[in-house]
C-alpha cells in the first residue's frame, strides 16, 4: 500500500470519529469548495468539542512541554 493510501485511510478514520454535525459540515464545505473556496473558520466550531477532548487529554501534556522548550528563546 502506498503512502497516499494510508493518508486517505487515516483521514477517513478521523472523519468518521467526528460528531455527525461536523461530518455534515465538512462534507458541505468540500462540496461548496468548488464554487466558493475553502474557509477553515466555517467548520472549526463544529469540530471544537472533539478537538478539545483530544488536545486536553493528559497524554498531550508531553507535546505541550516539548513545544514550550523548543520555543522558549523566541
């Protein structure tokens, strides 16, 4: 299997884990993109609860600390 196949499969898995409202909004954005162009801020509100649950998990503290260390001097 090629890298592009893994990427597409991963995106689909993440999409299926989003709340139904977020899935519908994301699909609508893809459909509307052909006409109006993509605007990230339109779907962020739908995915915020899911993202917050992931980002606020205790195991994510490691990445927050690593980022802080890497950007401490600038």
